[in-house]
C-alpha cells in the first residue's frame, strides 16, 4: 500500500480528508491523460476510432466492476444529468419517498416535477422508517443516496435487497456518488433498479464522467425521450431502434473523461477492492470511535452499526481553522466540518487529527 500511496503527491504535503468533495489525481492517471492528449495533438482525426474504442471499453469496465449487464449501462457526464434525463419520462402518477436533507441533486429533480412527494427524517433507524412509510403510504418510488453527503450515514444494502423482495413493484433509485469505489458491489443482486454516480470522488476518475445502471424492469416504467445521432450509433436508419440505456447518450462522449474513469476503475481493481474495503472499514471504525469519544458526532451516527468514512464533526470555525493550519484538507458542510477518508489515508493520519482536535 505504501508504494500505491506514493502515486498521490498531495499526500506528502497534507492530510487529505476531503475525498467526499473530490478524489485525488495520481501519477498513473496523469500519465495516461497526457498520452491521450498527445495522441490527439499528433494524430488529429486518426484518433477517432481509438476514441470510440475507449468509450466502449469504459462501458465494459463499468459493467464488470459493478456486475451489471453491459446493455443496461449508460455513460453520462454526471449523476445530475442522468437523473434528470430519467425523470423526464416518469409521468405524474408515481408516489415518491425521499430522505430529508439528502443531496440536492437527488431531491430537487423530484421536487421540481408534478409528483406526490413524501419524506422520512434521517435517523439511527432510517431503514425501519423507510419500510413503514412505504407500507403505509403505498410508495412506488424510493430515491436516496447510498451514503449521505453531510454526515456519512450509510444505507444498509441488504435492507434494500429485502425491501425489493417485500415490495417487488417498488422502484429503487440510488445515488452512489459517495459510495461507488469504496467496496465490492453487485448491482444485479442489490435490489436497486437505478444506480447513478459521478466518477470524480471515490472512483478517482476526475470530472466529466459518470454512469447510470438499470435493471430490466426500469424500461417498462420510464419512457426516456432524450435522443440524438450518437444514441443511434451513427445509423441514419436506427432512430426507432434505440435502446433505453443508449437514450442517455444522445451526443458524443469525451474520451479523455471517460477514459480516465476506465483507467481508475482498473487501477482500483489492480489494488483489489477487498483490500480497499478492508482499509476503509478500519478507518471508519477508528474515526467513529475517536470522534465519538470526543463527543463530536451526532447520536444518530454513533448508534448506527455500520458507517462510511464520512464524518461531520462539531468543532466550529475555530476547529476548522486549526485543522487547516495543520495542513488537514477538509470541507465545511452544514453546521460542522466534514472529514472523509479513502484507502490512501492511514490510521496515523487520524491519530494526528485527533491530537490537533484535543
């Protein structure tokens, strides 16, 4: 792991506790991006076929990394665009359940349309609240972030799987931007119908890339109206044969951006998602214990049995300034400051943060 960490120059200067805002660029990806642009510079239009190959390979890599059928993968510039394209075909008869305070790009697209909206509060028993609300209000769509952006509360994936079995007609839409790249995940077995994510955080893919994964059932519940020549794969006679997932790719896709995602997913695979998941779990347990002992966490976070590595701690402006002065990079979110740890962080870094806070 030490040799891998050396690929991230920022880590030699700072404690980077802000992956929830953006993942770090690393030397291997920089080399690939420079080589890509050099090919464009020298080859010009000759690169056209190579760019198409990069996009196709990225789709396959996403499919394999998240265990989703290749034909059910759509490449989109980011989650926000993907969810809005999806909801253009939602109709007005759905009864939607959202989480109070969830990421705006999850909630706002639903709230801005003519839909019946229900909410549940974020609490230590959030899964039970979701279940009871779906049962009592006859919810047809549940939309939520798998990991909450403000305090890192992580929804139980097994719960979503059981929820789908209990309510087979329920459509589950999940934002995985703060989740994907942190642990092994099998989409086809998850019970989730739509999983969207932007690639610039935990997947280390940089900006301008993301994806939407679909279950077979979604095709029958949504009618995506988006269309363009790229969706028909350049076939003038292919307008009426465009698949559901291809409708999310109406125009040309950037091979630099999506190639970066492709490269980074392969990079994570080379490290081993089991190794990454184990390190993240260690950091999560340690940070939860230490921040909890200092009385800096919300009760609903402390009472959860499983948490992400995103923490919002109540130390105010003074604590924020002190951490920044000691070269800890983090973010101010909500009423506190947010720290987030990836596999390239260490237990020693968390120790250092605790000493600063004390």
